[in-house]
């Protein structure tokens, strides 16, 4: 009876990089489990206005600024990692301390009017913030990842976004002794009334997939 109750349309906004890769596969598998579910998926890194847009749910990194939103954790301990292609490190060397990033081409992410050019690392629990520069930036996380894969510079990405690339050796991490900032992944809803049995099942399924993926 529980499985029959899970169905109907779900409108979902997802980040560009994760949405096109791992998340797409997980959503496909969820619909295989629950064929009565239909998905309307918007891909992009800009945060939708969930009170105006026809989007009931969003999957987003970080904690929403708006305290009226309901944020359910999917990967609370996810962090950002500094990474680049082996070819980049071969040409330009590998930074060993955060301060050395000022001598590297850093691939920056820009969202709305905000350029993410301050990258935070931790040593002995204390944050070290480095202002970085480079010859390109984008508001599309997938494009930043592709630049990194092409050896164009260093990227500061969610581990979830680049996990397959790291395992395959297409990207390598640096500054492993300086953990990056937390980038928790949440399922965000405008109101608790939107947390239907279908949404709860989706949240549980995605939590399982993220955990298994990072293991």
C-alpha cells in the first residue's frame, strides 16, 4: 500500500553539475522504483524563488539564507575540495599551503552578482581565507568542472561534484591537509506541507544514494 501511495508530479530544481551526472542517475533509479512518479526538473545553480516559481523542491548546497524554508539534509558532512587535472599540476606544480594559491590560475564560480573568489580552508580548526584570481569564471558549476578537466586551472568544488573524476584520476586533489569549507547538500522546500509521502521517499532514497556514493 505504501508503494502505491508514492506517485504524482514532483517539480524539482537541481544544481547544474550534480544534476547532470550522479543526481540524474539517482532520479532515474527512483522513478524505476516508483513508476507513478513524474518529474519536472530545472537545472541551474541560481536559487529559485520558491514562493513564486512553480518549484516545490530544490536540491542545493549550503544552508538557505531564508529561515522560513525547510531544509532536509542529504549529505551534511560534504566538503569542498581543491582539485585540478594531472596535466595542470605537471605544468604549474602543486600548491602545498593555501597562501600559494595566489600564484595559480583559479577557476572561479559566480552566482548572481557574487563572485566566489574567497576560498576557505582549515588548519587546526581555524579558517584560512585566500582571495584567488584567474582568467575565467562562470555561473555554471558544470562549466567550471569541465575547465578543470581540460587542465585550465584549479577548481574549488563540492566533493560530490567531482567524486567520479577523482576516483578515475581525471582530477586530483591538493591541500589535503587543509580541509575545505563544508558544503552540505539539502533538499529544500518552501513549506512542510509540501513534504508528501512521495517527497519523503525521495529524500530517503537520495540520502541512501549519496552515502553509498561517497563510501
